[in-house]
């Protein structure tokens, strides 16, 4: 799935905040992101995985925290 396809899906699902995260990563404003692994960024498992992979390719360090933190 290309970056454009991911962005299109995010637009269709009205997930502008995730699009902004990607844009921030592209511009170098987002270096790391803390995530609760069981929650992820979006409800769609496959799309969530693709967004995280894209962020990693853009140089974002993903830090997984537990539900307790």
C-alpha cells in the first residue's frame, strides 16, 4: 500500500489527525510517538499496521507503552 493509498483511506475515514501526524513526520516535526500497542492509532488493524510502517519509514521512532502507563 502506497503513502497515497494510505492517505486516501484516512481521508475516507475522516481521520485528519492521523494525516497530520504523517505530515508532521514528513516535515521532520515528529521524531517519536508513544502508543499503547493494544490500541494503536486507528481501529482498522491492517490500516493501523500500514500507518505505523509508514511512520517508521519516515524516521519516527515508535515507543510502545503498556495500558498501565
